[in-house]
């Protein structure tokens, strides 16, 4: 499997908001890493990664904090239509469109870098 990395340098506006489209034609988001800068995003910052065209939620995290982190985004693999709890079985979320990375409540002109690692399908 080929893996590619996209670096997203975030600088929030005066309202604490940042939004950027991350180009990805087809694949799975395998890993998200965050490295704070000298003026890191506020503790209560919220991260959201969604499909640009459909709005499908790929990953969200509230209150990301001031320290570096790495996350491995996964989603339940099947809906619970049988009465059996399927929410404990997770897998990667495939995507075939652009993704949007958004930060809210980030603080006035705060910054950090996100690294998004994609695997090809």
C-alpha cells in the first residue's frame, strides 16, 4: 500500500477559525498527527475533518489541548440493524473526494501543523 502525507499549516483568524480543503482523490485517512507551534491552538479548540462534497464526518475531536497528538481515525463498519451491537467493530473510512479540515475556538491568530497520512485503495 502506498502512503502519502499532507502537511496542513494552520493559522486561525481573529475569530479563532481556520478552514482548508485538503486535496485527496481516493484513499483512506490512516493517521492524523498534530504538532503545536510557539503559539499553539487554544485548549478548547475543536478539530473536524469532513468530505468536502458530501459533508461525511471522517474525524472530529473536541478540546484538542495544547500538546502534540496522533490519532488513528476509524468508524463503525456496519449499521446496527439487527439489534446486535456493531459499534465495537471499527475500520478505516474510505473517501474519494476532497477533505476539509476545520478548526473552531482556536484562539486569536494561533497556529500548529497537522499531518494527514493517506493510504491508497
